C-alpha cells in the first residue's frame, strides 16, 4: 500500500536558518511527502539554501521584497514527474501538474490577501480549474473562515461566503478536515492584533477521492502564528478515473444515521437562513453540505466494516 502525506503551513518567513531547521525537523518527524509553504518571504534570485535531502523537487513563487512568497516541496521517496507549472507574478498562487505513483495530480498552493478575499479566491479557483488534471489537492492560507458564515461579527457578508462555497461545490472540492470533523471546533491561526483564534488554513480534495483519506489533522501553533494542516492519503484507494458520486442508499437504512443526518439538515438551515442569501443559493449549497456529510459517513462505515473483518 502506498501512502501520501500532504502538509500545508503558513510559516511566516523561512529566511532565518534556525527557523528553517525547526520546520525541517518537524517535517522529517511527520514524514511529509508533499509540503505547501505560504509566506516564505523569499526574494527573487535570493532563495536561501534549503539543504534537506529528503525533498529533491522544490518549486518557488518569490517576491521583490521579503513578503508573501510560497513553495512546494516534493519528497525524493515518491515517484514524481512534473508535467507543467504555473507561478503567479504576485507570488500568491503556485500550481503544479504532475504524476505521482502513476496518478495525475494537480497541486495548488494558495495564499489569499487579507482584503477582498472572496473576489480574489473566486478568480484563483478559475485559474486552478484551467490547470486541473486528475486528483485535485488545493491547500494554503485562504484568509477567510468558512466555519461560521452566520456570525454577525464577520466583516465579510454571508452572501459572499456562500458564493465562495458554491464555487468550491462547482469544482467538487471538499474541506477534508471539516468533512471528517463536522461538529468539532479547532483553529489554525492566532491573531495577536485581535487576540482571537480562527480556522483560515485548509486542505481541499476532490470529493470523489474522499474514500482515499486516512486522516486529516490540524497541528500545533508552534514556530509560526499558523498551525499546519495535514492530510494522509492511501494510494491503494485512489481511483485513476473520475466518476459521478452516487448515494449509498444502505446508509439510510440505519436509524442512527437518519437521526444524525436529520439533525445536520435542521442545523444547516437554522444557521444559514438569512435575508442576505437567496433560497436557490441556500438550497444548492445545502446539496454540497449534505453530500459531504454522506461521503464522510460512507467512508467511516466502510473503514469500520474493514476493521471488523480484519479482527
């Protein structure tokens, strides 16, 4: 069985040697295969020596000043072949098309600005779609929380957040951590200015590849003011062709499943119904939400049955 660990982290600068060493040691300990860094702060033609033999393939989006910037690092232990890449001139988006274990994969590293996030992300998703082939892995610092669109304190109108969620639905991208931990609360960022926590860092995966997910985790807030997001995939389950998702109707034959889904259905409309959001948009977004819940439930049931057969 071939496993793949994806690690996304806003490192808030990688120019200091001691900090690089700390992060490299953390990556080696976690055995990360694909690493997405945001805010590397690397300048044009002044990329520091990243002397770490584990990562033989390095791709960078640099800036004219020590700000922004991003990198993608690929482990030398996996069979990797680059097909093509895209580097955003403003060093906020880095895309690579590649093959890993003979599977086509599109990896997109995103670092959104801290203003006009929704409009920027909508344009960025269109660019990613242009390059998409095979499995989609989209990670990075989105600078926006998708967890609490109903909060009145949010500076971004709920209608805009729902619009962004609809764009993710159209690309069939799933927030993996939220899909697995649908009711949990966790955070990836601490704002020293506002003294508050939020979850603004994500790893998205094509919804039809959710059965390949072994785990999704949020790391600790160390080294940076952002926590890493980690995704573990099993390539034994990765399909080579895209198919349309179909409901596993046996999930609806269990009373406990029906009760849990019913509660999620009620909570969704209770949380998101608002004059700001039209009914068609609300209903379309709901389809994606319930589909994600059903995918997560189906994956859980399948893994549970496998464990019982093995025991």
